[in-house]
C-alpha cells in the first residue's frame, strides 16, 4: 500500500504546522494518530448534543468511523504505523464538528456546523473546513442554507473543501456544499495504487453543471486505495489485529497460532485441517476482502477521502504562506493541476491535483492576484473586459457566441505587465459561451471564470451573462 504522501510526491518539509483544519462530519473518535504523542484536537463540538465529550472510553458508535477516517486521512501522523500512513498535514491541529443525530445528517445541521466554524474561526485559528457530507439536492446557492453558509465561511477567510460525491455513474451532480461556486470541490481518480502516471483513471465522482452554472468538480485527488484507520473497539478492529498477527507469523508457528486464534480470526475448521498453505491463503483472502492493510488501517474509497487530501495540501500551502486567501489558494490549485488526457474534462475539472507544484507556487511571498490570473470578465461602461495570463503564449484570441465563434475577429493584446487583455462592445442581454485560442491551436476555457458549460466535445466552454 503506497502511502498518500508518496503517491502525491508531496514535499515532506511542510506538514501543516500552525494551521487548524475543521472537519464537519457524522462523528469522530479521538484516534491515536491525532492525540499521540500530543493531543492536536483543539475542540470538539456535537451539534446534536449526544456526545458532549470525545472520550475514547465511551462505547464506540458506527457513525464515528467516517469522520475519524476523513480527519486522520488529512491530519493523522501515522502514530500506529510508525509514521507510514500519515496525512500530508500531520502536524496540523484539528477541530471536529459532529453533524449527525444517531448517524443521520440533516441539511440544517450541516449549515449550523458551518456557522459554528465561522463563529469560532478566530478562537481556534481555523483556516480550512473539510466537508465530506452533502445536502439533499442540487439547488442554486441562493436557495440553499448550506451553500449560503459555505460562501459566507469563504468570505470570512476560511477555505472550504468539499467532496464531489460518488454518483457520477448514475449521472448525478454534486449537491450542497459541493455545488457552491466558491467551494473547492474535489472529485476522484484511481491510480491503481501505482506510481506509474499512465495507470491513472477516473473514479465515479459526481460531476456536471450545477444549478448556478458552475461545473464541478474543480480538481480530482486519490479516491481509492487511501489508507485510513479502522475504528477501535469494533469487531473489524479486533479481527484485523488478529489477522495481521497471523499474516506476520512464520510458517512453523502459523498452524498452532491459527488454532489458538481461530475464533477471533473466524477461521473455518476445514481450513485449519488443511494446514499452513490453506491458512495462509485464507488470511490473505480475508485481508484483501476486508481491505485491511495493517493491524490498525484499511484502505477506503470515495470522494469523502479525496477531499481531505486536498485539505491537507491547502494546510501545507498556508503553512508556507499564511497570507494566502481562499481565492488565491483555489487559483493556485487549479492552475497547477494536470488534466488526464484521455478523460472528459467535465468529469475532472482542471485535473489531478499537484501537491508539490501548488506548494511551490504558494511559497512565493510576492504572489499577487495577477500572477495566478487576472480575474473573470467584467462589464464597464458598456464594454466587456476579458483577461488572460500565459507567459509562453505568442498570440491569444477570443471566440464565442458573440462573434460567431470566429477565432480571428477578436484578438487579445499583451499589456506592459505581460497579461493578455481584450475589450469588446457589450452584446445584447443574454447568456454567451466563449473560449480563448492560444497560439492559434489550443482552444481552452477561461481559467478565471467559474461559470462553465459542456462544449459537447468532452470539454468546457466559459459562460458570461450580459444583463
């Protein structure tokens, strides 16, 4: 099992030190990877008031597993694996917000959880909020209490990262808060747990245009073969510990040890009778079936775990440059992502997150908004101003509904700062799609405009509304 930092080629010098990540989830357990050798859980808040304290001595509940795994995937230090299965933000502090009532999560509680984070952001220095939960349906942000809360959190300086969802195979789109325009929505990819980049394929993440006209997700991250803790105190935990012990046993001890542990390991009598080879095969098959990768860990899948991986990259970025704003962080992440060439753009956004490149750009203390993009088109005095940034481009033009998609009609000019600009007379009121053409060859959507629509060729057009 290749650890997440290795898979992402992450810079080990940055571990989220001094950064607080809030996790809004169904429930949590105070896992050793978060509280040893020192407790990095700054606060725990239960919106349902079912469990006012996070006590490892209390009876474990099934709904605690999801939040435990998302928080450890991002900020765990691998305490139970000698540091092997650690998150990229292994020194970050955590704030845990439980949104469920006996495992059921309501839209009201998701919104209340975000509001609690906003109210307590300065108290705990919360810079990032990870949400691997969602509301009921895709509705416009203005009609969603979750979406409005998420947008408010971002306006208050909190980077909100949300899981896209796992219903892409059913043709479903992301739901609040993942469909909110300013949220960093994370889909998934499957690299087969292999460092060969040619093996990467898409996960079945939810995707597509939202009710607001944005296209989600913006990024994709590992959504399968992600190492996460097994919830202590559960039957799976006991069985995993036992099976791991058998797997590590030498052949000359295996039959005797398997007989002693047969009840805990649930080994059939006929397997015991068939000797060492049969026992070894049984143990291997159960470990694979149960996705157990070590005594205390299993591999998990879903965009629920892709999102906290991106949240942990954001923590590295903020550690490197605390002056970064949510908008700048999002721009850096999408500008450094790398698309999978053989996969539809609408399903992957700007592509595979690049942890090292994003961190490298974040470390530039002179970073200004213009260095990562000039902003979306804007209307001034009856004119539409378009902006584009590409230091390597020798020519840039504009094609869209407003000029009959003629790539030769509207050319952008490079200004004294090296940015490409064009000014057009505003067309009649309506919704218009467009693209930039770089060096007369590359047709690309506007990286600074969140509003997009499928172009019916596997890519995206940018969208501007003239009122």
